[in-house]
C-alpha cells in the first residue's frame, strides 16, 4: 500500500484493509497469482470532498465532517471488468501547508483524481496548480487523470458551470465527471474509470517498443454528468 511512503493507514475492524489483505494472501492457494494493484491519488483543495468520495467508495458511508490529515491510505479488492484487482487509494491533504511534501506522494501514484467543488470557484482554479505539480513530478502528460466536480447535489449553489469545467478537461485531454459523495452519484464510476486508464497504460507499457511507435493518446475525452 504505497510502500515508498510511511503513511498512516485507516483501517476498520472487519473491513477490507491491509490486515485482511494479508489474511487473504495466506488463505489463498499458492498457485494463484496476486491481484494487480492500481495506485490512485486523490488531489484537490481542502474541503472539496476528497475524503468523502474515498469513504463512500470504500465503505458506502457519507462522512460530512472529516479532520484534515497529511495523507490517509486505503486498500480494497474489487472486480474490474471480471478481473479481481486491488486499488490502493492515497487521500492527500489539500491545504497549502502540505504542498512541499506532495512530490513524494505523487511519485508513488499511477493515476490521479483531481477533485474540486462545483460550489467553489477557487477550488476549480486550484486544479491547474495540482495538475502542473503532477506533470512536473511524473514528467508524463499522458498520466491517467480525471477531473472531478464534486457536490453536484448542491446545484443551487453552483459556481462552476459544466461548460467551464468541460473546457478545461478538453484542454487537458482528460475526462470530466461530476459526482456527489452525499448521494453516491458517479462515485464508483470515477474510481473504476481511472483504474481502466491505469490498466490501459500498463498494457501499453508492456508492449514492445515497435508496437508503440506512431500511437498517440486518444483525444476527445468525455464529460459525464448524471
């Protein structure tokens, strides 16, 4: 679980976590290959709902008040298109106080969910800074990345239009999805879509170099609002 870092793990009794994962590994037949691990980083300003989205995905719980921390890590086994995989999620703090340590976190990630609140224009503007930092650290413009507009259940307080967010996503050549951690709308979708992007990049990286020549990243990523 993000082994390159000494992170505080949030584990709950009787739920999927590193302890239960170790138990699973012991109880499974030795001939069974270990599940593929996809490492996801949650980024975005403080208070936009990164932790709420993560906890909804992990435990089907909506947590409205969450104490900011440097980073919390989570682990869960899921079925991704009929394949059992493991998702490791690192939920990073959005406060400026932690900006200096994000580089270490970002180096470990294979894909990023960049979250802002549709009710806060400032959080949307901050997504550019997070993306720039990610690209600088990863040195790869094709890194799996989704732009996520959270709190879609608060439509009456919207400050960021769909068109504005979609335009930025198109500029970055990434997908834009609106979510609600409260109602669980599109919560699973953003995590599974990102895992599919991570998987596709791993498959492409495993191919011989001559198979990669001349191939470009697909354009025209979609916007999803349900």
